[in-house]
C-alpha cells in the first residue's frame, strides 16, 4: 500500500495532508525518513509520523515443513488433517502455502505470511525449478525423457508445459525437474505418457532444499539466504 494511503487510512488525515507530512520529512519507514508519498510499504514495515507509530510492522514468517503423507496442503479442512496442524499455533495467523502438495505426497512445503514473496516463488513465468523424486507403477519408457523435454500437452488448460528434465534412477524411479507447478503437474505428465506415479517427494524449490535434518512433520524457519534466494 502506498505510504500516503497508509497515513490517511490510519492517521485520520486527508491524502493532501499526508503528502504534506511526507514532504516535510515527518514520516519514517522502519526508522528511516521517507520523502516519497508513492512508496509502497508492505505489512511488515513500521510506519511512524512525528515519532508516533501509524503502522506496527508484522513479523514475517517463512517456514520449511517436511510434509508427511496423509496431510492436506490447506490451513483448514473439516475432514482431513492439515499441514497447519504441524505448525506451532502461535504462527498460524496469516500463514498460507506456497506451492501445494497433494495429500499422498511428501517432502518440501513452504508456508509464509508474505504474499509477495510466495508469488515470486510459485509464479510459472519466473520458472523457478522444482525438483521431485518419484516412483511409477510401470517401468519408465525410454521416450518419456524426450516427451518431457518437449513439454506435455494439457487438454483442459489448452497449453503445453514447459520443458522438464527427467533423470532415471531406476526402472521405476526418477528425478523430475519442472519449472511451473501446475495442478498435479508431475502426475498428469506421467499419465499423459501412459504411466502412473505411485509416490512423489519434493526435494527442492529453487535454491531452497529440504533440510535432511527435518523428520516428517517437523518444520523450521528459513535462513536469510534461503529467503533472499527468491
């Protein structure tokens, strides 16, 4: 939200008065004077006018969760257990999931209250690589690697997926790297080539790799380097 709007919304002044306060150097963002009325200030920044806090910045949370099977990638559900139940209740407010996994799938799941950051992580146009380890019901055919590299046509969306990399680890095991993260994308890609995924485990999203010290169901805050990598 623009700085002038925050002032007029929270401080009981007109937009013209807000602009005048900013121009006079009376307004700070996180303790630094700001003279730009059009400056965007997210909910995590503290805004003050003449030293009086107008907006108390929220604490941003960026969590890595080792998702176990059987949990729904949701913050609430009346039927199934959800991944939010695995996070300490003091962190629940405002959390959402950046890149879901279906209930049977496991591995890296990111939860955050920073919407702008999560959009950059999951935006198909940015093409951040997502790496999965999968097993299939039938042996993976030799032409599957080439089909994935060409992209798979999804009839429902009327689009072709971006090129994906497939590295065979065994007759029915592989590592798959995709750059979009569409609905059930990896499973649908294998379905399109006449196979079925029996297990799926996400290992990484960009430079964020699942911490091998996290047991299933455990989580930790992301390190600053991991946050800044997005």
